[in-house]
């Protein structure tokens, strides 16, 4: 029997408590915002999917104190610098190499390192940290309806265990409810892009492949042979992992794009042995998950007080590992903006910049995942309109924002570039703030995350005084105490000794003055009020 309990109020309600929902709750709690996340499943993920954490993602995990734990988990289960290659079968060996070393060249750009950490291991860490910071996470419950008005959103939540129905009143809602997002459907938001690519399957298994993997340190192994197209991800032991199957061989032949048709346990075992290349190898099929490989993005990420994030906003095929990473970046971008609006620091118009910034990144991401899918899985289906490949470094930390929450340099006002090479960004407004090593274990990136940070050259004392004045007037800005590397910082941020750059809480440059100005107090105040939509 169901019954209704009293209405609660919360500044932000997150619908979905998986990877992106948990990240949203964590980043909001980090900013001091009371948040409730509701997840229909009884707990965190049970399968080791979404295991490739990009550089930007590791920087965000570093900012919430989770990087050491992730490094330890990754070292226990996967190779630390696992490469990406291609085989006909595992037994026949490598035929192509895409990325020999996952972290080659990374040190120049970041204090973090890319890792493989499976979602079933990552989500409990996110959950524990979010709850430690004050987030409320409710599992085995479902948001069955949302009604929004000018002042907020009323959510009706049903507890699957007890049947109890509760109404929660929130100022804002983040829909992180997956690729089939009921909320997106209720809002009438359509998806567009490259559409369905195949009906795919993920086969979770145990099989002793230690001899075949001996001497290798691979994170992803693509498989291309007459029986299937897809990729392996093995755990470090070499005795378990999963195989993604995207096509049943040549994608130009009828029926090969539907892997799921009559996919029995025996059929999964045959596919697994075909990928391994040993027809008599004993294998154990633990589970088979069927899914649709799709490359689509929502036509808008916001409807009033409701925001889409993660798979609800963009459905990405797994080539390149963009899906979960992009969703985490959505969450981080949105969290600081919601926090500043809820706390009265920023005007509500700041929230409009979420769609303006993240939807172009979503469009870029589905294009690049689609392009990698065509190049690596179905090259026979390549056409002239397949987007040109952008390198991984640029995709991970080279994308650029354009919105009212970015104040461009005068000479770059008409530059609408979506992505560029990180080495060439040089602190341009709209780009991720460059990494500069301050000492052996600290980066300038470690100074960002709460409020705006003003970075100056060696002769930037007037700007620092201006920041102090702005802070006294209630504007959220600090100047870090950096006693060394002033020349390196100025060079990395494209400013002179008397210049300054303003870094947003998400670690993106929001504004800069290449040189000193006659009245830095007025100039900085103008920049801050503009960025905060005040």
C-alpha cells in the first residue's frame, strides 16, 4: 500500500545516481550546495564498463581528493599506461597500434595521468566522497514526475522498496537519467546526429588468456575478423574482462549490424572464442548486456529549471572512451554555476552558459566518436562526410567555450574555434587553464576549484590589490600565493609581467588582460560582474 509523506525542499535535485549523477552530486557538495540524488537501481554499478578515464577527468578527480585512490585501483586491476592496438584474433597478435603508451607526452600538459578504472570500482568512491561532503543519495527510488513553475520544480518520488510516495521541491533539477532519459522525453527535447550505428553487445567473461597477453600492457584491444568487429578490455590478471561486439563481421553484409539477434550464452561463447582465436579454449560467460551504438546529441541541454547531463544529453559510441568522461565534464561545468546562483553570488542568467558551452562540446564529441567508430570498426562504411579526426590531447583538454560567461580578448572576439591544440591555447579565454608545475607534487591547477582565481605576472601587484578590493565587496575572487615560476606562469597564460588572467571555478580562463591597465580595480570588477551575470 502506498502513502504520501511530507514535502521536502532542496536547492538541487539530481535524477540518476550512476556515474554522471554521482559526479554532479559530488561537485555540488564540494561547492557547499545541499543536493539530493535519486537512483532507481538499488546500488552502484555492478559491471566494469566505462573504464577509460581521460586526462581532464583525472584532473577533476584530483580536485576532489580521489586521484590517489583511483591510481591504486587502476594499478591493482589494469596496466598503468595501457596502450590501444588492433588484432585479427588475440592468438594471432597485433596488426596495428593506435596508442602505444596511454600517457606518452602527458607530463607537459597535466599533473595527472590517464587511467583505466572500471565503473563498478569508480562509483563507490564517488558515492563515499559525495556523502562525506554532505550530499544525500537515495537508491532504489524513482522520480516518477516533474512539474516546474517560475519558482522551482516539484518532483514526485516513489520508493521501490516500500512503495512510499514523496514530493520534493527543488529550485533546479539535473537530469542524469541515461540515454533513454524519461525526463528528456517529457520535456519534448529531440536528439539529432549520426543516429544508430549498430545493435551491439558486451560479453563479460572469464577465460585464461595469460599466455596470449604475456609481455603486453594493453588497455584496449580492437578485434577485426570475419566473425566480428569490436574490442577487448582485460583485467591485469589476463583471466577476465569483457568483449564489446559491434558487428558480426563485414558491416556491408545483411544482418551484421545486429549483434543481439538470437544472442544466446552459447552464441556469446562462440564470439568470444572467435575473438581470442582458440576454438577449444574453456570460457565462462558471466553476463551479456545488449545495447545500441548511437551517436546523437540533444537539441538543447536546458528547459527552464531542468538541465540534461551525461547520456541524457549525448549518446556516444565507446570508441575513444568519450561517453562517461564527457558526462563528468558536463557535471563539473554545471555544478559551480548552480552553486553560485543558489548561493546568491551570480545572476540566474549564468545558467544559460551551460547549454552554450557544453552542447557544442557534445556535438564535437559525437562527431569524433562516430569518426573513430568508422575508422576503427566499419571502415567499409566510410563516406566523405565522416568528420576529420581530432587528436586525443585536443579532445580531452583542448576544447574551447564560447558564452556570456567567457569574456574574449579583443583580437579573438570573432574566433569561434571549438577545439585547438593545448600547446597553442596560451591561456586564451574559453580554454582550460594551462598546467604549470609549482613544485614536485603541486600544479597551478591545484589552486582552482572554489571561486575565481586571479593569476598575475611578476609585476601584478596592482591586480592583486584589485582582487582584494573585489573580495571585500563580495565578489568571489582570490589571488594565490605563488612565490616562484612567475615568468613561466605569465608565458603559459599569454600575459606580460604586469598582466592578469581570471580563472573560473571549473579551471577555464574566463578573462585576461595581457598587460597592466590604469585602473585595475574597475577593470577586474567589470570582468567579474560580467562573468557572474550580475
